[in-house]
C-alpha cells in the first residue's frame, strides 16, 4: 500500500539524516524535477542550508514519491513529513474553505491574483488552514489553465459539449464541468498522459507550462486558450512543527520562503511565456476562446457551484473572502 511505503521511505531517510542537522525539513510534491516548483524548492534547500550553516537540512521528494497530493497533505497534518505543495483544488477536502478558489474567472490576471493572495484574501485562507493544523508558507503559482485535446479546437461555449476531459477528483469541479455538458473524468495527475495516449479521455486542462513539462503535446492535437481559472499551488507546513521552531529559525525559514515563492512565480511566468511557441513547433494547432464565450462559460459554471461553495465554506467565510477580493 502506498501510504505504508511512503512512511517507510520517510522513516528510512530520517534515520540516515537526523544526526547530521539540528532541523530536517522533508518536502513532498507531485511535479517532476524539471518543474518551476521543484526548481524553486531546490533554491529553498540550497539557501536555507547555506544560511543556517548546516543547522537546517532540506530533503525534497518530487514526482509524487510520497503519494498523491491528498496523501501528502495527510502526511503533513500528521507530522510524518514537514511540508508539501498542492493545487488548491486538490486540498479542499482537507481545508473546506479552499473551495472558494474553485470559482472560475475569479482573478483578472496573474498580477491581480498575486496581490490579492499575498494580502487580505490570502490571510483569510491562511487562518482557515491553521484551523486544520497547517501553516500556509505561501502561494506558489500554476497560472491560468487552458485546454489541450485531440478532438477539435475549443472555439466556442458549445464546443465543451461531450468533451471527455480529465478533472480533479473534486465534486465541485466535476459539477461545474457537467454544467456546460462536458464529461469530466476524475484522474490523478500522474494518470493523465497514459489516459490521453490510450484515448480514454479527449483532453485535459492545465497551466500552459504543464503541457510541456508533462509532455501532453505528444498525445494531443489542439491547444485552446481558455484561461478559465487561476490555480495557485499552496505550499504548506505542519503547524505544530512551525510553531515549535526557535524565533531565529522561523524568521530565517520565512525569509527564504518569501524568496522561494517569488522565484517560483518568475520561473512559471517564463515557462508559460515560452510554451506557446514550443507547442506550435510541436505541431499543435492553437486557438483562443472568444471573450463572450469565456464570460458565458464562467457565469454558467459559477452559477452551478455557488450554492455548493457557500455550503462548504459557510456564508460568513464566503462573504469575507469575496469582500477581500473586491477590495
């Protein structure tokens, strides 16, 4: 069973490294080593070990070595690993309030999203996370999501009808896609490529950079720029561990964490900017969903899920978050 193997891996590593540093931070994430997330965390590792003169050691477990995002969140909450990252849509089962980020067309652009999440809106989410034993270390970025598929260009609202698409295993997201007559198929991130390759699904939606990093372009024909939702990658730590740090270590970790998030966003922006040319060079046909269809898409899906989100997060939290977004 995956969770037993994970605990064995982490325990074995602990025995091998505990004696070599005063503090060891073990971080799991689901993306490959070539991803902006891993590259930024490698910076965190190098900088923190250097600034602490070896007093803090960081160990990275990329590519889902420690399980799915949900499993890694459980490991963080239980204290079996120190930190993990995960897209917000995968985490609302652990922190109900994160469902507010499942809304479509919530942010106008990346800069707006960053400003709001680094401010009051992010503080509201951080407080909710702490209520579940998780410390928010920062909002990394996956960016706005668009589609690849092998069926036809998604060039209108009606083009979503009958599209067999990968969805996160998230009831709210599934309901939203069904509202526009798409056929969402819940799959783990690591199952997407093989499912596309075997034609079990027609397409998937992801950040542009993921289309290259995960090599989806090898098994797809069309890229449709829908920009329908902004996905932050939440970076979380075990709250008890964080609060048990010395003031000096906590301040150092916080400082490097801020720099790490800034670097990850920069790397993601660069990767996304370069992706379109790479996808075109790979032979994929690129189109943009017209603005009117995009607006209709967002209105339909948000209308289908607003009551579910309010029920999950509570009216007071929903209002507080949306007020923070509006301000």
